[in-house]
């Protein structure tokens, strides 16, 4: 499979962070979602330092509009 993309919600700590890091090491481009840009930036930096590709998205996934925006970001 080429051009693998994964969306990881809650990707700034705990299991979500671990999943994001692992997927990036496995060759996925990762979109990490969280509610705080500063925390997202820290995880994104870690992924980039391991030669991974990452995009951050600030939003609450309990919001329909945030989910729609996240979906659009993943499609682009």
C-alpha cells in the first residue's frame, strides 16, 4: 500500500501518542488531532525528528463540524 495516511485522535498523549509515533515509523503520513496546538506541536516535532510526515489538527472530535474539517484535511 502506498500513500498510507492515518488519522489519530487524541494523538498528544498516552495511547494516541504512541499509536501516532508507531504509525509514522511504519511509513504512514499521520494526522494527529488534539485540543491544544502546543501539545500537538511537541508530538509533531518528535515525529519529524524520526523522518515522519505529520499534520496537526486542533479540534474536538465530539463536534460534527470539527470532524468534517478533519476529514477534509485528510482528503487534501
